[in-house]
C-alpha cells in the first residue's frame, strides 16, 4: 500500500489496485463471509457495487451460495451501490481509520450527515444484505492495508459472577421477573445498565476485573423482555416500548428490591441517557452518583424501520447496524460478542428501546437542575462513537453545574464490552471522583 493523493481515489477500483483481485481469493476462505453465504436460501446471485461519487467505475461484488467474487464495471449492473466521496474512501481505507470512517454506517451517518454519501438503487436490498457488504468492505480493507492491528486480551479460567431473579413492578411494564447478576466484595454499590436492544452480558469483563471486584459490589440486570429477563405481560409480543417513566421506575424498583445503598448508576447509549435522568430523579431512585457512558441530553437520529420489519431479517440487520460503532482496534472476540447479543434479542425490543433513545428522552431544559453535590455526574465517551459523540457529551456536561466529562481513546459506543482493560481505569477514576465529591 502506497500513499496516494486524494484525487487518485476518484476511481476506486484503480486506487485499490491489486486489492480487488486479492479480495476474490480472501472471500474463498474468510470464515465470517462463508458463514453468511453458505445457505440454500440464496437461490439467485445478487450483485452490489462500491464506488466513488462522480465515477462510473465500480467494484462489483456478487454474492452467491457459498461464493463471492469481485469484478469491475458500471454501477448500473448492481442491485445497489455504496457511494462515497474520494476523500471519504481514502479515510476508510487506512490501516486504523479515525471515527466515523471505521464503518460505512458511520460514514453514512444518521444524526451526523456527510455530503457525498448515498445508496444508489434498491435500498431494501442494501439493508437485507448489510452483513455481506460490511464484511466485504472489511476484507477489502485488509486486502489493501493488511490486517487491522487489534488489542490482545488474555483468556481467563475463572468467573466470579452469580445470577438470580427478582420480581419488580415498573410503570407501563407492570410486574416483571427480572434477571440480575452480582460480583464483587467492595463497599461501593454500582448498577450497570445495558444498551438498547441488548442485555447485561455486556459487563462480564468489567464484573470479573479484580480491581472492580475489590472496590465495588456490582449489579447488572436485564430490562424486562431483554436477555434472560421475562417479557412484560402489559403488551403484546413485538410491541415493546421504553419511556423515561418506565425506565426510571424499573431502575428504582431494582435498587429498592436489592436494598442497595446510594448506588452509582452507569450505562451506555440509551442507558447513558437514562443515567442523566437518574441524576434528575436522584432522590426517587436513591442514587448516589451517575456515570453516563455515550450519553447526552437529547439525540435526534433518523429512525430505521428495518429493525422492526417483516421483510428484513432483524437478527442480521440489528447487529450489523451497530457493529461499526466500535473501535476497530478492540479485541475481535468482544466485538463479536456485541454482534451476538444484538442478534439474540426478541422481535421489536431494539426498536422499542429506540423510542426512548431517539428523541423520546429530552433533558435539555433540566440539566441545570441536577444537584451534583448530592448526585455527582462523571460522563465518559468513547472517541469512536458516531451516534453519541464526545462533543455532544461535552456540550451536555457543560450544562450541568459541577459535572465532569472525559473522552476515552480507542473505545467506541460499547466501551465496557469492547475493551474492559482500557475501560476500567476510566471507570475507576469516575467512581473515585464521585465518592470524593459526595463526601
């Protein structure tokens, strides 16, 4: 791979050179691509394109049962085409891209729009085949740059987490059988909240960390209908929704049922937003501090109907949509865990949670009312998150008297899961700040 002027990227197949034919060889043996492609449901080959904006010369990738091969030609031969400006592709095809160029979803944006990014052709097919074009782009980048350097993570042989069920009653959701896990022998109670459409297995790396076990009594629970918790009986299957009232009510019920003493509440994404709501309702919840991860006071993004579609496979679309929000240098096993968790949830759960995350939560007029002497707030944001960026979190922290915010390098939207070894030092700093401030 040599350095190139941005003008060279106006013709994407030419800019990538021998990487295109090399892609053909790699797809034959790539375990992830083959896992997606080996299905008799693919009865007819489908071709998609990848090109630079303003050029007709296109990388054409044909997906078939157990096969995949690339050629070049006109984008008109493709069912759909991923198009971006030359300078955007130049950023994407770097060994370690900066945010949001680690993924085409990030480039495409939802709340942050970039000019020049567009999907040409059949947009439903684009969403149906998102797992194919995502993996092809990753393999193509590897063909051009070589493998992306990733952090190593040693395997462990012991696990210190125990789990059980508790019955709680929450507004909207009613009486629910909720699963929670516990680890640690420390004096500081802390409750971890999972992201939208997922569950608390996201925190296993943190809850097994010896530093955290010594300092904290850690609780992580699955919201009703998520992961291992039973669904609410208050709504029909597929009709899940989330509101500030139900979310705060459920957290409060768990804190009281487990008799926690001024716990710190922490969570990412949707849970990062609710941590700010917890700070507003600290007396009701009984909270003694919050650590919002990937949170802000208001977020508007384009709603996707494909995450609750009768035509697009939710167990493929949902994990693919969020996969590119992570740091590209995070251990692969952890990124694959996030993919798995998002593929495993029930129909409509993710979409219903986003009723809260995408504008349902609005704390803009209430941030100044948070009493950070009673409930300190320390916000943490991964630099690779293109949905809730460090700048958005900082702008929110600036509205809260006494709040702190810190950007975390080499972490993204799921910091606790992506790379616990990098995340825990930031988390401990936030906990110690809250304890000192509260005293």
